[in-house]
C-alpha cells in the first residue's frame, strides 16, 4: 500500500477503539478541509439506541453531512460488511464528485478492512487511504469507558433497551448485537416477575451494568488488536496518534481542549493535509 497518488483521490479513515474520540476528530477534520463523514460503526447504521450506541448529537456535527448513520430502519435486518462496502463506495464517489473529501469513521474495523481489501470494490486501484489511529493507553481508556457506561445509565440506557426488548429475539443479529442489549436480558425478564423483590431486581441491574463494562473493555482490546494486525500484517500505512494525555486532564475543559488541539487535531490535520497535497 505505497502512497502512489497518481490519478487517485484521498479517502481519510479515523480509526480507534470505542471511546477514543473518533467522532470529534472526524467532524473537526471535515469542518476544516471541506469533508463529509461516512459512518463505519455496525451498530450506528441502525436507527435507534442513540444512548447505548453513543451516537453523535446533532449539535456536535457542526453542520457536517453524515452518511450511513441510522439509515437501517429494521432492527432485525442483518447489515453485513458487504452491504457497507456497496453503500460506502457509492457515497465515496458522490462526495468526491462534489469536490469534498470522504472521511470514514467508526469502530467496526471489519467493515473498513472489507472496504479497502475486497478486490470487488477496487478501493486500492481508485483511492489512497489516509489512516489515522487514535490509540489511547488501555488503562486510561478502560477507566473512561467504564465511567461512560454509568453516564449512559443516567441518560436512559435502561429505557432504551426496554424499548427494543423482546424475549424471543436473537442477540446475534441486527441491532440487538450491540453491547448493552444482551447483558440486560435477565434484568428485563425480571422486571415483570412479581415473585422477585426490588433488591433482587436491583442486583440483576447492577450485574448487567458490570457485564456491559467488562464486555466493552473486551471490545476495546479486540479493536486495538485488529488495527495492529491491519498495520503489521497487511502493511497498512496507519498513522498513530496518542490522545492519552488529553484523557488524563480532568475538570478543566479549556486545558483539555487546548491539549486536544495540540496533541490530536493538529497532527492529524497535518497528516491529512500532506496526503491532499500529493494528489
């Protein structure tokens, strides 16, 4: 994957584990360079689960167009990597033809790998991929996402899962694969059980929340391992950015934002700019 940019257009990718700040960086880069964002998160393609899926709020999109976000209306529909590739390649072409830069952002690295590597979609013969990886120290990110799960609970996670709960549904398909849905199953069933005490139900809820945190940390480990494989085994030219120090600043939003600009946005922007200059 050498950077031969003759007659090729640049497609940017913002990669990283869940909670690493992909959405914020994608939007900031798109706003600066004139880009549009293509969601590559396999849960966020579905409509619903805004809290659990940590979907970016409208006001944080800064007016940047987002594609393949919440467009699958049937929660039971199986949306595959191949489905993503067909739709993403079409959107990439539309964005490029409009004079904008496509920025693919999301945590589903299997979708990104399929898009880039599957010969049916001819990505490497048409485009140059600029891969930016937000790699936060595991201990710091694990602590952050555990706190974020607690925030999700306060923001209505339980009500959100209750809204799609059905005792006979398959947790291996559709939107119900999302971490946070299968884990809540025992609690959801217990809610209507008149033979269980309030304390027993509360214990089940606490157990479910702990399981969500554990499984999210496991997902982070798998996501990082996948990105490392794409870099080390497949030879993708992935540019690693370390935002750890930004996450360690607590309570001072101004200092955190200054650190984010210096350590995350500016180096990422400079990397992307070099790619765009070479086309």
